[in-house]
């Protein structure tokens, strides 16, 4: 009976040891899983921070480019205004010259008519003088 009792006690101790070691193993396994999950989260956080930094740098670069283009656009607008002003001045001069040309053309026509009339008178006078 004593041998049997010792055997059962030993068996109970073994079972108890398995039960004790089993929760410890489970806890240890759970800690390993949590450590792996934490490590994965740290890696994802590092990647996210790197991506965030890269996006920030791209944003700064794009803002600089936008400012540069806005500056160029302002310069082009200024140049365009100056050219428009010059164009208006030249257009006014051109209009004045066209008006003067038109007046000169009318004067030329009048002078040509007057010349024809005087030539006709001269021819008439010369003809009369020749007849006399």
C-alpha cells in the first residue's frame, strides 16, 4: 500500500508539475508573442515616422517650388503689364500716324486735282497764246 501511495504521490507531483509548468510555458509563450508584436509595432512605427519625415520633406520642397513659381508668376504679370502699357502707347502713336496719313492722302488728292486743273489752264493758255 505504501508503495502504491508513493507511486500515486509521485504521479500527483508529476501531474502538478506539468500543471505548474504548463501555465508558466503558456505565460512565457504569451510574452514571446507580445514581444514579437511589440517589435513589429516598433518597426511599423519607425516606418511610419520615416514616411512622415519623407512626406514632410516633400511638402517643404513643394511649398518652396510653389513660392518660386508664384514669384515668377508675379514677375511675368509685371512684365506683361509693362508690355501692355507699351503696346497701348504704340497703338496710340499708330492711330495718330494713320490719321496723319489719311489727312496727307486727302491733301495729296486735293493737290493732284489742283495740279491737273492748273495744267489744264496752262495748256489752255498755251493753246490760246499759240493761236494768237
